[in-house]
């Protein structure tokens, strides 16, 4: 449906108008109608998604084969083959690339974007396997993680690839020490590691500063959504986790409140409903943590039974308010989905 002033046009009305004005012939009009009646639709996105999945499955499969046959094949041969294959992919990427630009750079064929992603994964694999093979003294793999982050970020900014950017940010976070292990969850080590929490908040602030600098200096400003998404989750999760501390819980909740307010503004600016949903979620968690902390600090346990009685009404009211705020956000930003 097209709207022009007070007039409403369907696609067929437009073609009828073009025929009446002799912009297209009746034969062309009939051909267009016959094509529309076929009810064809594009499967481009589905094919690209399958290609993305195939790259991940292929690289994972190669890793499994190497792991199971390492004694038979040999480290040196695998390193050489991996280096050759990575170099070949690099050559194809640079051959088809249009060069570095601060603005959006698009390959003529979208398949090359996935080639860049594949090359990035191969490069990070080669770096990590290289360090493992040579068994550097006192190695904790932080060096390989750092170089993987640098390589992935370089690929992201040169070839304008958001998937490589995601890999680079993840590797950089792991280098800083934000990699989460299952063991730390069971031992509650993450709740007691103040250094890890501060590193998480600091890393998120670093992403915010870099995003601001990138927009101000027009350095890939379209990467802002990825950078801000990582910053939101890293700072919010670190702040919520830090609120379990006995001494500095109020400090972490203040940071969480600032982040919730900042990304509330950003979600409206970017019309990002995903940010808005998480802002509501993190804000809701922070508010409840604050309530329970105040009850504990002020020793108000005598009203605890009353709060338990109100809990069902509170939960139902929260759900209703959540739905209402989502609807208001859609109306304000004209987001259809």
C-alpha cells in the first residue's frame, strides 16, 4: 500500500496508472501481473543463514577431526596446512575487497562477507594452535587471545564485517579476564572476585568510549549497535553480580542505574527494542535487589511476611507494566516488530 497525501494506492493501481500514461505497454503489464501471481518470495536471507551455519559447522568439524587424529597427522603438518589455507582465504578476501573506508563498505557479492568470517575463524584457530604447539613457557594462552582479538578487530574494520567484530570483542574480553567457566559458577568465584567485576565494568566503559569516539570521528559508526550491545550486557551483568557484595553493593547499583538510564535513551535513539527489553529487565532486577538490601540494612524483617503476601500482586503488576511499556515504546518509535 502506498500513501500519497490523501490518496491510497495498491501495487496494481500503480501499474494501471503506468499503463494509462504509456510508461509501460500492456504486454509488460500482463507480464508483471503474471509474475505477481506466481507468489514467489526471496530466500536470500535463509540461504545466507544456512551458509553462516555451514561455516560454523565446518570449522567445528575440522577442530574435532584434528583433535581425534592429532597423533596420526602431526602438529607441524597441521600447522602448515592451516597456514596455507588461511593465506589462500586471505588472498581471496583482499582480492575482492574495495579497501579500507571509514564508512560502510559492501562486497559486490555477499558471499565474500562469509569468506571474511571464515578467514577470521581460521586465523584465530591458527594463532591459538601455534601457541599450543610450541608450548611457550609460563603460557596461559592470554597472548594468543590478545593476538586473536587484534587480528579479528583488524579484519572487522578493514573488511567492514560485524561478525568478525563480535569475535574480536569476545576475544578481547577473554584476554582481559572475562571468560566465564562452569567451575567458577559452581564455586561462586565470580561473586567474590572483585577484580573480575571491576574489569567487566571497565571493559564496558571502554566500549562506550570507543563507540562515542568512533561516531565523533566517523570511524565505522555503523558498528555502534554491536559495541553498545556488548557494553550494555557486560556492565549490567557485572553490576548486578557486584551488588551481592556486602560493602560496595550500593556503588554497583548506582552504576546499574546509570547504565539503565543511558541505554533507555539509546534504545529510543536507535529504535532498538532489544535494548529496551533488557533495560527493563536489568532495571527490574536492580530495583528488587535494592528493596531486599534496604530491608536487610534497615532490619525491616518484621514486614517481610506482609511483602510475601503482596508478592503475587507485585509480580502480576510487573508483567502488566512491562507489556504496557513495550507497547508505549513501539508507539513512540514506530517499531512494528
